[in-house]
């Protein structure tokens, strides 16, 4: 009898670290304003991760009405930049093509995932099917400092400079660098994308 061989899913080596800017923090009523992302390459042996500087994405979605002035002071995307942004459907489909089937990562990824999926749904586009990973619980399992909470806390701890905080592109590169700093700790706990996702799920239940 011929034995059926189980197909092994290839280990992803191109991962996407991303950040979004929105009109607010309410995933139900606020809108997606901008997406920024950069690719990172994970070595075949899972021991190294590096930022691919030339493989990045950034776009502002055109808004019929700009967000509130207080909101603009946070993300620095002015009313004119919002009104002159690119057509949202064009951006979303272009972003889909750029990310391909790569894993998506963000700090507090649930918010980013929710806002991006909401945008695809609003414009009646097929949602992304990519797998997501939250970097926040991964940072927590390192145990380097239990008092660290926010992205700012972690960037400060590792002395990572962010050119313009709360600006999507700058936040994205800073988050990607944070992932690199965490990597030596993470490879003690995981040796694949699947095992890292499992570690993140478990860490999300660790009490503060």
C-alpha cells in the first residue's frame, strides 16, 4: 500500500511588520487613515531576523472628511493630506498584493487587524486571509522588565529611536527594530512561525 505523504507547509521567511493611523481608537466608529509596513526576513534556521529596508509600503487613504484637529495632532496627517490621499480601494488592493500571503505583525495587533479588516469590509472587498501575530505578548515573555507596558516603554528600554512617534512609517520601523531586539529571547521559546504564535497566545493570558 502506498503511504500518503502529508504536505508540509513551507516556513514563511518574509514577515510584514505594520502600523496604522486612524481617526481615533474606537474600532467601531473610527476610520483607517494610513497604513505603513516593512518586510523582515527570518533566516531558514529561525536564528536571525533582519529588516529589508527596500521592501516597505506606505499610503494615506483619501478621506471625504478629515479627522478631528486633536486627532491630527497625534498622527500628523493634516486635513489636506487626508483629502488628497489615494483612493481607499486602490490602496487596499495594492496592499493585499504587496503583502501576499506573508504573516502580519504589529504591537497590539488586534487593533490594527480590526481596523484594516473593517476597511476591507466597508468597501465590500475580500478581507485579508493572512495570519497575524501580536508583538506585545512576545515582549512580555522576555521577562526583562515586568513594569514595561506600552510600545514607548519598550522602545525606551532598548534605546530604540523613533523619528516621529505616532507616525505610521516611523512607528513601523521602530517596531521592526524592537522585534529584532526581542529575537534572542524569542528563539529560546520557539523555532518556527507556528510555535511563536502558540507562545504569543499563551503569553497573552499571563497576568500583569
